[in-house]
C-alpha cells in the first residue's frame, strides 16, 4: 500500500513537471494572462463594482420605510406660562399660572415612510451610473488589449534573448577551440605571444557576452511570467520553454495584424461615452431649479406617564399622519447656475478631447504603417546580411585552416559576423515592436 501511494505521488509530480516544461506558444501565454493577471483581475472587479453601483442607484427610487423607537426619562419637565383666568375665573386679570406639558417618562414607537415623488437630484442617477459602467467596460477592454500587447512584446523579447544566448554559446565553443589551437601553435612557436593573447581575449569577450546574454534571457522570462500572472520563481523560469522561433513568431504576428481589429476604436467609443455622460450631467444640473416634492408618513403610538410602566396599555396613545412636503430652492439656485456653466464647459472640453484623440490616433497610425514598411525592409536586408555572414564565416574559417589568412584577420572577420548578427536581432525586435503596436 505504501509503495502504491509513493508511486501515485511520483506520477502526479512527474505530470506537473511535464506540464510545466511543455513549450509555451504566444497564444497560450496570452490566454493564461487573460485568466490569471492580477492587474486585469482588479479591473474586472472594478467593472463588477460599477455594475453593483447601478443596482444601488435603482434602489433609491423605492420608498424609504423604517422602524423608529425611543424612550426618555425627563429629568426636568418644562413648564409654560398661561393666563390663570382661563382655568380659574376668580383669578385677577393678567395673573399667570404654569402648566407642565410632559410626564417623567415618555416613549414612542412606529413605522415611518419617506418617499420622494420628485427629486431633481435623483432623476438621472441611474442613467449616469449606466454611463459610468460602460466607461468601465471600455477601460477593461483597453486594459486587456494593452496586456495582450505587453505579453506579446515580452514573448518576443524572450524569443530574441533565447536566440542570442544560443548563438553566443556557439561563439564560446568556437573561440574556445580557437584558443586551444592558438596555444598549440604558440607552443610550437608558429605564432607569437600577441596572437595567442588575441585569441585568449576573444574567448574572454565571448564568455562575458554569453554570461550577460544568459542574465538577459532570465530577466525576460521573469518579465513574461510576471505579466501573465504566474509566480516568478527560479523553478518556473527554468521550466519555461518557448515553442516559436523568430520567423514563426513574425509570421503569426503579421497574420494577427491583417485579421485583427484596431483597439483605437475602443478609445474613441470610450471618449464618446464620456461626452454623453457630461451632457447628461448638464441636464441633471438644470433640473435642480425645480422643487423637491416628498411624501411623508408615520404610524405608531406614544407613551406618557410619570411611572415607568411601558407595558401598561392604558398609557399608550395612537399617533399617525401622512403629508406632502415641498422644498423650493431660492438661494441654492445661484449655485446651480454656476454648476450648469461649469458642466457645460466640461462637456465642451471632452468634445475637444475626442477630436484630439481622433487626430492623434490617425497620426500615430500613419506613422506606424510607414515605420512598419521600413522595418520590414530592414529586417529582410539584415536577414540576408546575416545569411551572407554565416556563409562568409565558413569560407573564412576554411581559409584560416589552409593558412591563407592570419589569426588576426580571422578575428576581424568574426567581429564583423557578430555585428551582422546583432543587427539582425535588433531588426527582428524592431519589427516585432511595430507589428505589436499596429495590432
């Protein structure tokens, strides 16, 4: 039984490791980010909060019904002067007597009703919250698009960093072999000390470049894990493998640009919603000139007695009323005038912001399209140069082995090849950036 449990645990652990080491595609990384990104989760919760606020604003239209009760012990019972001849005909004219108008103990309990038949401040509250909800929806969609862009760029960074680290690892192996060859030639006195040191220096530089590239690759993977919402740990970084290379990823992103919709429309629609909300606020402010009409009601009973015996029904007296109240603003209308002017100004500002957003997005779109064409051509030329450099590398190596060129010439040619490779990787990154920005 023990062996069976251990075997079962080992199978589970092996399965988890296998899943973790499964190559990750760009689509899979984006899908994982959509479900696990903390930033996106917060935006979705804010959207849910806005939906709840819409329901809260609807509830303010129902009548406000509540229970009330109080109990008082009057330490000093107030007295009021009244003419004495009202109660005593023999009293002199102008003589006063004092009457107490309360008892030592009094209490009340009942049901209260308050309902605004017409309240200018509540007229468009639900509609305003609905506009706010739609703005939050656009914010969430824009956040999702931004996250997709950042994940795609981080994925491209990882692909390029992995490719650079692989090529630099090959450089280390090449320069190590070259250094070993130089040491043997130096011991046979076929080359001088300077040439041997040049080979050693080239090997050290290749090793340092590889160590730096390895650090960059780890940092890029950590950034990708952070963006998709996965724990940034050493184990997760080491188990993260990407399934797409530079040509495959470029082809996929070009297809995404051709078939995808621009997120610029979301920004324009969001700003239009902001303008509609500003216009609604102007209308709501203008309604504040109107009076507020409310319905008030009470149904209950009161207790009066000098002894504390509230459970004695003889001392409770019924009390109820229903009425209307009207509140007409006078001096408050001065504030309303200023508020309407301010909100109208804000509405005009939002309209100008919409015009600015459209012009800015159109300008950026044109710039990105022209830049994309340049970077596509630059990538094509850099790719050709890199292929030619690799062919030259084999030819130069063959010339060196046959003794047609010196080691210094070989190192110079290898430096040109490394520069060509760097230009190719930089051109690939720039093209990734343009494609992602257009998407």
